C-alpha cells in the first residue's frame, strides 16, 4: 500500500476499490502501517478510489478508533456520496476532490 510518513502524519493512498475481495488484505496493510508508525494523524487519500463497500467503511472507522485524528481526502463525488449516505461525513472529516474544469 502506497504511503508516506512525515511530521507524525501517516498518509495512505487508498486502492481503486475496497470490496469483499480485498477488504481483509487492505485492513491488514492499514493496521500494520498504523502500528509501525504510531502516527498522530492519518490521512487517507481516496484520489483513485471508485468504490468502497461496507467492509471498507468498517476498516476506516476502526482506523479512526485507533487514531482519532483521521480524515479522508480527495473523495470523488461517488465515493463522497457513499460516505454521506452512511453518515460517515458526520464522524469523519471527508473532503471531495476538486477538479479544474479548464478548457
């Protein structure tokens, strides 16, 4: 899992999809990173993400329980709507990706 660690913040680049096929592997990798770095904050960059299932939402919630300063950035409109529909935008800071529409 692509990531970087700087000034106490662990930034993790989420996969294109978190679904039942890869949820367990994604969870194991995320928790290994959190345990290895012991960050003060976790930023999950969803710039490439197109889909997240309920198991993926549970993973993100569990990371938030371990590191209270956890956020998701660069969520597409589709992914943001999943977070909003499930109420995750209330318990977690989630920001949409802002694409320039220059012609």
